[in-house]
C-alpha cells in the first residue's frame, strides 16, 4: 500500500512533458528552487509563527518553530489554573503533576488524577527532569492587544486613501499626458516629452528639501494630499503609456472624428480601453509604490493620526523597542493585504513586470 | 498545453465580462459627465490645440513638484542658514560644496570637515559593489533555473518575486526579528553548540546583513527581467548550437550570454541606481548603526536636512548624489546604444 503510494509520488515527481527522464541538471534545478522557497518564504513564515506566540514564550531561547502554550489544569479548591509538569524522579519513574506553588528548589505539587492524595513536596535538585507540559496553541492576544495600542485601522485607512486616490490620479493624468504626447502634433511637444523623460531617474531623495518647501508653501504639511499629489505625475507612467499608445493606429481616431466624436470622447472611449494592458501594469506599479512608500510620507506627515501604515509601523517599533509581540502581529497585518492581492493576481503581476521591465 | 488551459481560459473570459460590466458602466457615466465640461473647451481652443489640454494636468503637477524643486535644489546648495524659506537664506556660493570636499586625506574620513558625509559615501560605495554583484549573480542563476523545462514554474517564479512586494519597513522588521540577539539565527547557533553572534551590533556583520536583506528583498524583480530576456532568445539558436556539437556550457557561453547582454546591462544599471539610493530598509533595520557603519548617502541627506536643519549642506550633498545618478543614467543610455548595434 505504502509502496504503491510512494511509486505514485515518484511517478508524479518524475513525470515531465514529453515523458523524458529526470536528468542530474533537473535535480539540481529543483533542489535550488526548493531551497529558494525556503529562503524566500522562511522569514515570512517565521514572522507569522512568532506573531502567534504569547509574550512570555516569545522570549524562550532557543525559540521553537510552533507557538506553544503551557498546559494547565483546574482542580477543585484552587482558584487559579495549575501548570502541569512531567516530573522524572530519581528512580526513573515519570509522573504528570500540577504545581501548586514553588519557592526556590522546593515545589509543592499535586497529582491531578488523584487530588485527594494530598500535596507532594518535590525537591527540584533530587529529581532527574522537570518538563513543562506544552501543546501547540496559536495565541491571538498579540493581535487584539496590538490593534488596541496601535491605531492599525486608522493607519490602514490612511494608507488605503493614499494608495487608491494616488493611483486613480496617476492613471488619469498620466494617460491624458501620454495621449497628448502621442496623438497630437503641436509646438513644444517633443521638448515637453524630453524634459519629462530626463527626470525619469531622479528619485525623491535627491530633491527632498525643495520638494518639502513646495509642500509647506502649498500648506500640505500634515495633509494626505501632500503625499498623494506630488508623486502622481510620474515620468515612468507617462513614458510607459506613451510608448503603448504610439502603437495604436491613428486611422481609428480619424474615423471617430469623422463620426463626430469629441477629443475627450476619443480619449475615454477608444484610446483608454485599447491601452488597458499598459494601464494595468501602471496600476500594479502605482499600488506597489504608494502602499510601500516610506521616505516621503515620513517627511510630510508628523501628526500620528495621519500616518500611513509604513510610517506608523516604523514609529511603533521605534517607540516601543521591546514590545515585539505587538510589532510582529502588526507587521503581519501590514503585509497581509499585499500578500492576498499577490496570491490572486500573481500571474498578471509577474508577466506584466517581465514585459515592461521597470520599477 | 493548450488543451490543459482551455477550461480556465473560458472561466477567465466570463470573469472579464462580469468585471467589465461592473467597472465600465460607472466609468462611462462619469466620463460622459466630464464631457459636458470639456467639450466646450475644445470648441474654444479648437481640436488641434487639445494636445496642450491633455498634457496640462500632468505637466502642472510635474512642474510644481518635480521640475521646480530640481532647479530650486541648486539654490539651496549655494545658500546657507537654518531657514527653509528661500528669501531668508544667505548666498554663499560654492561654500557648501567646498565644505563637503574639505578633506586633507580623502581616504580617511576623520580628516574631513564633514566626516559623516565621507563615511556615507564610503559605505554606499561598498554597499553598491557587493549588493549589486551578489544580487545580479543570484538573479541570473535563478532566472536560468526558472527558464528550464520544469514543473510549477509559475509558482516558483511567484515565490522569488514575493519579497519584492513587501514594503521596506516590513522587510526590515522581519529580519530585525530574526537577527535580534535572542532570535532564530542565534537560536540555531546555540542549539548546534556554536557561539552567539552580534548580527546587528558588530559593524562588519551589520554591513553584511544589510546587503543580504536587500538582496533578499529585490532579487525577484531582477530575476523576472532576466527571465524575460532569456525567453526572448530564439530556440532555433540552441538547436543550431547543438547540431554543431556544442555542449551545455558552450551553448551557454556562446548563445545565452551574448544574447542576454542587453538585458544584463539594463538589470545592472537599474540595480546600481537603486543601490546608490539605499535608505528605508536600512533606516528601520539599523538606523545607520552601529555608529556610522551602515550610514548611507540618502540617510545622511535626510538627517542633515530634517534633524540638523542644515539645508545648504544637505542640498549640496544631494547635488553630488544627483551627479552620480546622472552619470549612471548616461552610462546606461550609452551601453544601451552599443548593445543595440552589436
């Protein structure tokens, strides 16, 4: 039975298109890729596992993979639940006992199977071993407590507002500009395009100070618009969309004009739907940029009620350097949305990025 | 292959139709509404000038928040004072730049007036060389592995890409938790009978881990680009090489490498440009420490400007950074042109 199952697994693993045999190179490839799964997912899995450990067991060293909980038993006559231990006595016998109290090396224990038998005095020096009875238990108090001491919902709301509005705005003004730069002839067009393209590689880190000055003058310090607007005119997006729109035939636009369509109608009813693949790629990028943005919101937002998740999480870990149990849970909650989106759209995201090759 | 995919494809088409109906109708209604405002504009300025109209919103935002600050940055670089308001700043010429470059011995940051700047420059150079080198090598190996005829390629591709999506803050916290003194790495070391290590408090170790973490976080992106490059190499070339008696290594060296070169250049320059700007992950992971061991240029600019309010020196430093980035970009354009000819 087991042999048959093993054969099945073997056949499944070795089966390939074209029914070729597995070569040594294939084995090395699979080993490398499986190791890659461990390296890439391992840290995240470890984070998730840790986030379910109770505050006390989080600091057990060396750490365990699964979160554990000390097993307890409630006995009549005792208000508090008693911790269970497996005690191996000097003569080699092992008994499961509940600890009533302990002072130094002297523990008073009771047999939960025979509570009438009375208290046993156990000298911890005279026994061979004393192991706490533990079972795997996913403790969610880090999450409930974390959400209470960390305004997660508020930060999440800010992050969602910034990401959604900024992405919509980026898509709108970038596609309009790309349309204007690819389908019209007018003086200064090429100059405008060149100036935009030449700033393609200018990161926000290079213009931090003057950009911050502009924000103060506009009055957008401590205002989500100060995070949303400045990044909306991304040259990358204009470039990507323009290159795509250049491939759309001009005859299509001409015939629409002959049919009496206005320029705005041509833009939204013909050009935008046809540019959908490029728009999809830009959407993915924009969401990624905005959700993960850190430096610019860190500068623009000083009031904690306006923090985005990234800035809030950083402030949280800086302020409460020892509160790892909350930080871990909040980190899991922060990476959850993007993980779900990725799990659903993995194929589109990876192929979209592979075809345009930029970030 | 096509047979196997037929069923999901049909399902996908139904999904798309549904999505289209849910999204397109409100979109069309909204755009028709906007039309009422915009069509009079067209009547006013004429159809030929509508190009200006379409470019305008993007151009305004771009001009105010990117182009104008870029020009203003020069002004800051050549003025001094603690005020961010341009009218309250005093013109000092190249004094800020001169102060940055005021070193008796450039190899030794201690002899510089702004020693932190030169430490940041040194650290950034080291980071760029090792991070880009290690990352490109692993990205290439991974892309080659993913380009083979293997099962579950989509899954593996996704696995390597996943960390790219995580925010720098999340990435830093994940690793900070593992690298902390009581973390899993020290746990493994102690359980195998080895000594504990100071991952983030020893300067050399901290530099090493900053590199490892950023390779972990960014490798998948470059792997995808290299994979796309590999897949664009025509299969016939490999068949021809095989017919000519070329082995695996020979066909890798004579077919894969030369044809992948343009993609490699793109990956190399993109990762160089990103590496020069390293900031957020490291800021959360080590805050530049221990001491100044992982202090990089962007953090130097950020702290000089917003903690010390020395906007002049910070702007001068960002001009230096801009020159480095400009050089890298030109380098890319040049290489791109030569590889096109080749």
